[in-house]
């Protein structure tokens, strides 16, 4: 049996308006190792390809996790992050799932990206797994399901909550609050009782996680869907 393959599609934006940001390291590194443990191959892509911009905060305490530390010392894994596959070269046929990690960078280059929307719609139409964590669901807000309705409509879904956005004081920086947008699209938004607690949900072939700490949980859901 051939190994299952996941495309991790990252942001290429290192700024949101005039604030430095990028991809949130934990949301790439933790799933990468979870899938490796399950014998699933993860390929890192990004909107523009090449080096993925990382949010500095995610590479330093208190947000530096053991998975991120391990990843930074893993030459092969790091090569994936510095030589990521451009979105333009990503083909649905090569993968069993697409995963959108967050970081505020993706707020800038995910929602209205026609090529990303088309790619995610192709994954959904092919009955493949679509997954996202934290701000990653920004890449789902303009995606239609095979029925022509918003992909998240009528589905259990989660993402970075309003309470968490206010907690990081970025509510005036983002073009919309992700929780509000997912609800507006008909998503059945779920969240943890407390801010920053791990929370991941699955509905059919759609798996989403609430915040950086939900990365492992959503990666495990994806592994289960691919098993």
C-alpha cells in the first residue's frame, strides 16, 4: 500500500498590513511529526514557493514547542520549509489531503487567492481530506463545496476564536473575525470552553483546529481520516 500524502500549504506573507508576521511554526512542525509517526508523507508548499516566512514569536519562548525545536534541528524537514513547493505547481492527484496551517500571514494571502480557492475546491470535489488550523480556515472562507454552497455550510467547524483574536490584540488588524465569518457562512462553529485550550473537530472529510495548541489534535484527526 502506498503511503498517504498530505500537502501542507503555508502562507508566503511576512506582513499583515504593516505588522511583521508569517506562518506559525507549531502549526507546521507538530502535524509534520504526527504524520511521520503514522507513516504519512507531508510535503510543504506555500503560496509563492521557496522559503516560508515564519512568525518570529513562534520560534521563541514561550511559544517554542519541543516539535518546533526538533524541526529546527532537522535538516531534511527544514529543507521543506526553505524550498517549499509553489502553489502553482501543486496538483491534487499527488496528495490525499490538503492542510492549511495558520499564523497571521495567511490572513493576508489566503482568503481571496483564486488559485488556492480552486485547489481546495478540487480536493473537496475529489472526496479528499481538507484540513486547517487556527487562522488557516481563512483559506476556506471563499471555497465552495461540490454542492455549490460554502464548503463550511452546515458543517462542524472551528478556527481562531473572537476571544483569542481580542487576546492577541489583532482584532483591528484582521479584515474579519474568523469565528464570525465561519458562522456567517453557515458553519456550526465550535470552540473550547477556555481560550488556548486544544479543540479540533471533524465533519465528513473536513477537519479543523481552533488555535496553535490544537495542531496535534487536528493532525491526529487527519491521520484517522486517511487510515
